[in-house]
């Protein structure tokens, strides 16, 4: 993780000089985006701490953002991330049989609300390179279904609130008001994220 963050910081430092290439007047000062990310950090450490076998059905993180651009370079806004997953915990009989049985199903989800800053680093025709950094708070919801409560005492995690963050660089591809984006980084939005952006014209 530290190596990846160091590489992201280095890339950000390399593209900073490109800011001077922008015309500060823009037609679109408001934009909304919808995206889907793989391997969000919200799924890393918040599982039941038991010596059981487990299988994780991780759907991925869904996120939506609104950004207000002050000029063609800097914008601020708010991002919401939703990351659901289902974890099945199971065990094997003490007689050594290979017929495993399910102990419980844990349906957990995280809801992150973060303020973000967006920096448009380089633009060429219909391509735009940007950096996006988020910080906020994350809330957790747990729903547990037990199958053998008489044999296994299961307790829900104590974690219900934590710090939420995201750091990523992305590429927008589009014309006029619509664009597709792909971004890579680390945090609540996932290591790799894909989505669409709609930009509103100034009135």
C-alpha cells in the first residue's frame, strides 16, 4: 500500500506543471458522475474474526459524485460510496468428513460520505487527465443469519463507523456534456473504477 501511494504522489508531482496549460474560462462548472469500482478498501478488514472457513461474495463499490469547478483546473464536491458484500462462514464435521456445513451468513455493507477535491491536470481534445482526493466518514451495517446457534456463538463486529478516504488518478474520454472515465488508485471507490460523467452548461 505504501509503495502504491508513493507512486501516486510521484505521478501527481509530475503532472502539476501541466496546470499552466489551461484556459481558466470554462463552459461547464457543474458535473455529476456515476461509477463502479473493484476491490475497495472497505472490504479489507471488517469481517468476523473467527477461525472458520469463509467465502466472500463481493459485488464491488458503487459511487456517485457531484463536483463544482471553480475554473478549468480545480473543483470540489461530495462523493457517496456504497459497498455491499455477503460472507459465508462454514466449518467441517469433527469426524473428518469433507461435507462442510454453513455456520452463518453475514450480509454487511458500508456507506461512505466524503468531501473531495478534483484537479484537472492535462487536456488534449476529448481527453482529460485528472486527480481526485476524498476524505470523510464511513458507516457500517451488518445483518447476520445463523444456522447453528446452539453450537457456535457468533458476535457481530463492533466496527460501525470509520474514516473514509480515496486517492486516484483518472482519464476522461468524451465530447460536449458527456464523458466516460476510468480511474486507478486506492480507497473507497476501488483500485480500478469505471463510470460516466455528465457536465452541465453554465446558465
